[in-house]
């Protein structure tokens, strides 16, 4: 099992004890890795509360506030499948139903060089743990300078609408919890993408509020691994004057892959460091 072999990985591993609660979460322990993998395989989600120590979260929060003015804000309309609409179906069909998502985002190149986020992301021990839990041979950073670490901001009224992920897994870290709202809701196995079974009746029930979703209780410092390709999910609108801050730690299973230029322009408003 290997990772990208980042030049920062040795120093990152040395600093990991300053970031992760390694007493509660012994990342190198094979029994702990197997336990985490079993939980993720069974439920499609793994939540590790207090994964990042409070002192480290406080520093990352401060970084987030300092750099929030650099965030690129988007508000987009999409369907739950994140695909172009199917013109053979009606506009109110679950396949074409319009969903709203809105957020701000700062990118990898805007994360301070001394940030614990970079230390964690580049740590070989952390990546080896992720590989074991996700059942991947290796994980690599994005080849472009924007997409590996994204810090998302959701102020009052901003939300992540119902959708399915295109990737097989997502790794997130909650940095700042809002006063209210910002609740992660999901419906496990709402479709079967491998079999091309989109399950429109259930999707319609979810969109119409007729199917009660599961919710995750996530506190600041919690690491979440989620398989969202077939599990429909959303984050409800933030309520109040405390902005929800969430970090997405994005890895590829092959080296040298960059997010497409069109996606970078859409999500970040630019292609790279200018």
C-alpha cells in the first residue's frame, strides 16, 4: 500500500501528533483500520468525532476567517444526478428537477504553507490509513494547484442541494459549526449507478419530502468518510450568523490527474495560480 510519496510526508508524519487525537485514533493500528473499514462498508459512512484536536481546529478556524475574503462564491442550479437534463422527460421529472447549491470556496494554493491542513493532507500515515479504510492501493494529490484541499464556506441561507457524487468516496473535516442548520442528510443506496438504475420513484419521494432521510451529527473536528455515488445527500441551509466551514480533502486513485478546466472555472472562477 503506498501514497504519493510527497516530499513533505516525513515532516508531516512527525507533526501528526499535534493535529490528530492519536490516542483515540491510532491510524497505524491494523485492528483499528479494519474496524473503520467494516463500519464504512456496512453503513456507507464513517464519522470519527474529535479526530482533529481542539487546539488544531482553532488554528484552522482562524486561518479560514483570515482568508475568507479570498473565497470564490457560486450559486448554481443542477439536478440530483449532476448531469445535463434529459429533454425526453418533463421539467418536473426527478431526473430534471432543479436543485440549488451555494457556497464560497478557497483552494489549495490559498491554504497557508504552515497550515495543519497541508500537514494532514500530505501525511503518509494519514494516507495509508485512508487507503486501508477505503480499500484503495494508493491515493494521490490532484495535478492542478486548486483541487486537493478546498475550504467551503456556507453563510446564512447557503446550502448544498440534494445530489449524488460522481466520485466513489468523499473525505471531509468540519471546521466550524453554525448556530443552526447545516445538517448533513442522506438516503443510503437511493440508486445503483453500476447497474444504471436511477430509482426515480424514490428520488421523487426524497425531493418531495415524503421519505425521511438519515442525518449525521457532526461536530467540529470530526473526520467523515462518505460513499455518496449511490447515496443521495444534501446539507441543509445554514441558519444564523456563524458561517459553516468544511474542508474537503480530495485525492485521486491515479497520479497526474487534474480537475478539468471547465470544472475549475465553474467551481473556482480560475484555472490556477496567476
